[in-house]
C-alpha cells in the first residue's frame, strides 16, 4: 500500500499528451463547477489538517465542492465521493538571485504569484520570493495537467480554474468602508436643549413609561422620557411610543438604553431619520445622572482612569518584565489572533488540556493535539470536518484557526464578527453546539455537565419546592463586603480622587483582597425570587431560593462574576484579587433533597391567561435575553419562555434542554390563534408529520456525488433539508455509509430513528457524578474594562508546571496570576 501510495504521488511520469486533454476531461465535465459569487473556495487550508499550498505536498481543491485537502486526505475524499478532478496548488519559496553588488536583485512584481495567501513573516522578503504553481489532477491515476493550458482545455474547465484561482479567501474580511456607512454628527447635538425637570435615570430596571415594555427602550435626550421603539430598530419589537413622543414634542435625539459604554452609545435622530453621532453624548447623559465624563479621551488617546490601573493589570497577567522561556511541541502550540479572537484561543487551549477524559466529538481533536500529527485515523469523525482543523499540531510557528472559527461561529451575529467577545459566552456556545450535534454513544460535554438542586421556599407559608436543572458553570459572586484590606482601599480611593481633581499622576493601585471562602459563602446563601407565585397561597408572595449540587461534574468550570454596572451607569469590572485554591472541596454543597419536617408546595401551575388577540401575549424578554446570553438561538429562547408560561429563565432552560434536538428548534415562534392552540400543541413539542421527505433535487445532488440514496435522505432529514449541512453530516457519520445497503426499507429506517429518539429522551441528562474534591489545572484571565474589549490570556498546568498561552506565544510561566483570573478550570481528584 505504501509503495502504491508513493507511486500515486510521484508526479510528472503521469502527464498526458496535450492533444488528448480535451478527450480525457469529457467524462468528468458534469462534476466540474464554476464558482459563483456566493460560493466559498477553501484554497488556503485543508479541511482536515493544517496543510496549505505552503506545505510540502501542496493543497488539492475539489472542483465540485471547492473544499481543500492535503496530501494525506485527498485519496480518502476521492474514495468517499468519487470526485476525480482537483486543482493542485503549491507555493514554493525561492532564494533571490544575487545582483552584481552581491545583494538581491531589486524588488519587482512577481508574475508567478497568484494565490491569495499571507506571506511567511519569518522569511526576509529581501532575500526570498514566492512562486505559485497550479495543476489539474485527475484521480485515480493522478494525471497532472499544468496550468495555464488554455488552448488544449475545454472552455468550461478553463473558466472554472480561472474563477477558482481568482476567488478570494473566505476568511479575508471585506473592506469595512465598502459596506459600513460612516455615521455623521447630528445637527442637533451642539444646540440640543435639555429640560431641567429633575429626571434621573437608574442603571437598571427601565421600562416604557406608556406600555411597561422592558426591551428596545430609548431615552429621549431632551426630557429624559424612556419609551419603546418601533419593530425595525433592532428586530426585538416595540409599540412605537418613542416616535409618537417625538411627533408630539419635536424632541429629536434618543439614545438606546443598554448600548451605553465608555466608548459611546447608539444615538438616533428622528428629525434626520437615521442613526447619528452625538459628540456631546457624555454631557447629555450626565444631565440625567448617567456619569460618563470620566470616560473623556485625553490628548494622548488614553482614558484618565486607564493609565495606571489597566497597565498594571496587563503587566501582571501577561507576566511582563519577566524573561519567559518559549515552549514548543505537542500541547504547546500557539494560536494566531485573527482579530479579537483571543477569547476563542484561550477557551480552546483550556478545553484541550483536559484531553485524556474526552470522547466522541472532541476525542478526535484531542488525539491529534496530543500526537502532534495533522489527522486522526479513527473512523469516528466529529460533527463536521472543519472542526478537525483545530487539531493542535506541533507547529513551531503556531496555527491559524480560520476554518474552525468560521464553522463554530456560523450563523452567530457576535462570534462571526471580528469584535471582542466574552470568553464564558463562547464556552457555553461551544457546549450548546456539541449538545446539538452528538456523535456516538458519548457526549464530550458530559464531563462539564452537572445537576443543580434548587429549593424554593415560600416565606409566608414556609412550604418548599425542589427542582433540578442542568448547568455547566459555577458562578461565584464577588463578596466585596468581605475585603480584608478595607482601610487601604478607602485611603487609595481618597488619593485617587484627589489626584484626578488636581490632574496629578494616580497613586499606586490597591486591589481589593477577597477571601475565596467569602465568595463560596455568598454562592450558598439564599437569594430572593422576583415575582414569586406561591401555589400554597394561590398568589404572588415573597420567596427565596437556595442552590446545591445534585451531582458533581468531572471538570468544574468556575466563573468569577467580575463584570457589573456601577451606580453611575458605567459598565465596569471589579478589579479584585481572590485567593483561588489549588485544591477545592465542595462536598458540603451536595444536595440533600426534601428534609424531615419540610412540606412541599402544591403542584399547581399559575393560571395562564390567553388573550383574545394572541399576538398581544406578553413574553418575558428579560428571561429571553438571559437564555440568549448563554448562547442559545434567540427564537428558541422566545419559544421556551412562551411554552413555559413566563415562569422564568430556569424553567425555560429545562424546556430548551428537552427540545434542542428538534429540527425546528431555532425556527421563529409562531403563536397560533386561540382555536388552534390545542391542535398545534403536539407540533410545538416536536411531533413530526409523515410527509417529511426531502426535496428530490437535493437528494439527486448528493447522489451525483457518489453517495447512496438512503444515506442522502437520512442526512437531509437530520439537517432539516439543508444541503450544505447534509453533506457535512455525511462526512461526520462515515460508519453509516459503510453499513448502509441500497435496498434498505425507508419505513424501517424511520421507525428505527424514532425508536432511538425515544430511547435517548427517556434517559434524561447524563452526568458523571463523583466526589466534590478538585484540583486547579487552568484559568483564563481578562485584561480591560469590559468583556467586549481588552485581551484574554490562558494559564495551564502541564507536566507539573504552569504554562502561559498568549495567542501565538507559549512560554513557561514564572508567576501565574491565579488571583486575577476570570474563569477557572478544575478536574476531579480520583478517590
């Protein structure tokens, strides 16, 4: 086999005579496509490894699907799909010819450079140049046709090759100036009149003064009215009271609540009928008690309150000023920052450190990561080939996770952008994606999943209700009141204010020192339940809730809740130092269930009032946003809140877990008319009609690529008739292709699928319960004032020593700042 493989890739001996090229390509013409404007051409990176045109074997691009494959994987794609025609791309690095003076020849335009690739930053451009090469390769005999070869090739082939070579990389960002309209300063900003009516806006708890709507709210900058917007402002809906107020008063400028940050806010002008800039936004907001004056930019471009505290934080977390020893090899590979993608880099480095226990989807990636190779040969592939591209091969120069980011963020408005994101939200987004795409009998997210027992107590009747929910994060509040250096903090605050008033340098930063035990105590204390409805009293009452662990996960992820809003409306991060323990024992937080002497609340649901106009049904948007912030699709969150009768985010979360496998999980909520509610109820909970066959044209396309009909139908059904996802589903389930038979009865297949669904649903959430004793193996730290800005760094403990992962830079850590972390990762200590 190895000799046959070597002969296959031997090269020039297999070239055809020029006159036979047209006849040779005729049988393959139906499989050759010309890239259209919406097609993505993956000609810079292999779908299964980090091979590229720079690699020794180059890159093979399928002329039908436009996916790229390295030398190690091209044969597998050919055998699986039957696709025979590929475009082979290769970039060579050539040392420049010396000139008469001994130096390199003057730099000139290289006509042989046509691939849309980044140059190797490690090579001196004065001494080296690139030469690109393209060939058509026909399998299985590996015939090579050098390009360009316009005269001998059929016109369709020439056009397809030219279009593929000229296609831009799907990862290259479009020039923002070409699509993003620059906002103009409002003509009303400078002369805006603000009424001295004593209105002060609190930092939270807003609602429309006319309809009590709590979302899509706008603050009028003239009189301080808080009113709802129209439907088209951001898609979340409203009753248009802000526009009505403008028509009545003529007050033109409004600012959207929830968008105010130290960098500005979203401002709209009703008079100019467009979003605008307000150069005096800080002054206008301060009129209503929203203090943004301290966020004014100084002459050197730094904010006054950022000069010393933020620099100090950046130095400590990145271990600046200390000579760190670089580390290389499997498990010590850095990741390129693709533009504010440090949150992704940090999370994935932490996840792959817990490799020896993973299975299913992530198991393949972990094996690649640990082996230092580019591919795992196991037949059980992950949910999508792109995900394999995060296999951390042992590359000295690090890796660029472009394809992985494109896949993992597809369809997500925030993670698909180049803006900074919250690392915790990305972790939950990844967990959600894995939950929705299980592979094999095990789910890799099982190691993070645990059950929380919630005891809700009616303060008036003293009766209780016990319930369980699934969670993946232990969120610890910051107990500021328990700071052990309060006197130092007070003295520092006085000095800081004096320095700001006199415009002198700020004093040396003093951080609040918080005992971890105080944060753990705050986590275990009862919390008030808003809008609690007591089934014992059949009315709303005061209620409190306590949370305990019904199971302990194999890997415990702990978030420190550092981010909050100040009373001055400014989003801020609590700059605190918490003595996080290397060894953690939370066995005392184990749930105990109903205790002797406790009486349960009656199992009576609150009355659900269905209005005559179902469109007027109120959906708790606060609960919707809570769920959406966890990474679930917005429409799924709305359905969860609606179908659970607005009983809160926790009840709706359980609905999501139970229904997230349904094909219409993320489809928009359709509220039926009153008479249709009963008949449509089954469909709302996942019932599927019998006539659900995929479109025949989609089935034909997949069959034409070499797959069997029953497999094509099964893939389309599993992906809600999405052709692209259906192909990816086939690649992620190769065992089905090998086991499938052409004469398989479709009714039996449907019955088996339904049986599998019922069996899985009866199991309930799977957890890996055990002891509550843990050891710290990693933490992610954040630098900056907000999760939407700044930088993330990851520290991991490997082979008994701490290592810092700062994007591409991987070094042995000398002073790991364990007290300044944002997310901590613990693994269970074996009993």
